[in-house]
C-alpha cells in the first residue's frame, strides 16, 4: 500500500493536506515562507508516513515540529524520516496516552504494523504556563511556524486540540463528513474511565470550535477523517450535522415510556418479573399474549447518512449503549 511520494493538496496559502488510504485520515503540513514545516497527525501506515517525508523533502521543506491533535493511536505516529523534532500535544493528552499506551500500541500494530515503537507517542507538552486546560485558546510557540493557535477541549478525547492558522481549522477527530461525533466513552470503551458527561462535553467542544471559526475568520475546515470543507456555509453544515446527530443520539438513549400495564421491560427492574410471569400465565390459559411481555416503546431511530458505513454504525451502537447504561445507572 506504499506510495512513492505522498500527494499533498494545498487548501490555503502554506497549508497542505495529505489523505491516507486508511480511514481517509488527513495529515496537515503547515509551511512558513522559509520552508519550516509543522506536521499534524502523520499517518497511517509506515509506508504512508515515509512517503509523506519524501514529499516534504522533495519540495525543499524541513520539518521543525510535529503536532498531535489527541491521544488516539492513529494520531501519535511518526517516522524517523520526518526528523528528530519536538512533537507537541497537550499535557492532558500525553497523560491519557501514557495510561493506555500498551493497548494503543497493540491497536496500531493490528491496523498498521511496522511502526517504530520508540517513536510511538513520544510527545512533548505544549509550552504554556497553565498546561493548556480545556477551554484554552493559546498561541503555538516555536519551533512551530508563527501565527498558529490551538483551541483545547475534551470533546472526543482528553486534551483534544484543534489548530487554527491562516484561515484554516484543523479539527482532529471532529466535524467529519465521514464519521458521526464519537464521544469519549473511555479508553478501549472502558466506561469506568469515561468522563461523567461525554455528551455535554462534546457539545461544549463544538461551541469552542465554532467560536474559533468566528473569531479567526476560518474559511477551511480539515477534519481528522473525511473531506475538507471550504467556505462558511460548508463549515456551518458540518456543525449543524453534528449537533443534529447528538440530539438524535440523546433522544434514542433516553428511557422510553411503557404503554403496557404490566412491568417496564427493564431486566434490572422489579416489575420485569411481574411482566414475564403474567405473560406466562396468560399463555397457559389463553395462548400467547405477546403484548404483555413486550418491552417499552421502541426508542426513536437515529438517522444519519454517515451511519451507512459499518464501522461508524458500530461505533454509534457502542456509544448509544454506553449512554443508555449511564442513564439507567442514574435513575
């Protein structure tokens, strides 16, 4: 699957995008007038990352820094051919990866084997006095090119950041036309390590990103996976689509009312046994009465064209189940 030289497409002056074959993952290369390059989220296979380095060298650029938008394995990759330079991330993202590095490395080896283990997740904290907590909107300091800012949130993963430069928002795993919003449901779907309100956190992150779009006059949006959005209308449509999905997801996760008089259909509730017993007695006396054993009214279906992808649909099902379990535990 290797490429001789990775294709780079310019989306704004000095901002270039390379799209990987795996998951349509986007790498951004931001270059200043002297050829100094910041490489954001290089991926995915070793061959693709190596060919990216060839493409950069072929244009006479030199990599001065890397940037990881968040601590998931496909965003913390690197190649020696890109150079021994600082690879920046938020302290919170670095800590989150350190707590889950072996599982993340195993995932990387399964999907994109052959990476250098010593370079995997070798990240440097952003040079900010306050540690870049969620909600931060701070300049990215040298060796990154001048004029870059990062907006920090916890919407998809701890310490997730977005890069803003030259009218471009590099969003990481947010605002994709390929993937629905993917909540932080814990590393490896470990719900015990998930935030208290990942749905609310994701909505708050969208607000922070939308504020940045308005504040800095963003005209180009580059998601971590999928197509680039150009123009304020196209960017606005990404925000609208993600908010619509989150509303539908929340409705589908809410407990539903039961129109039947016997039991609620919840296996963890006392009345589930009453419903089952009543259905059995009626079946013995009068034949099956399926409505007595019926579950609560069916939750509203979530309709989103991105769910046509089987992987995305699987992630949707997982986070829907997570939210339902959280709501049930709080009843």
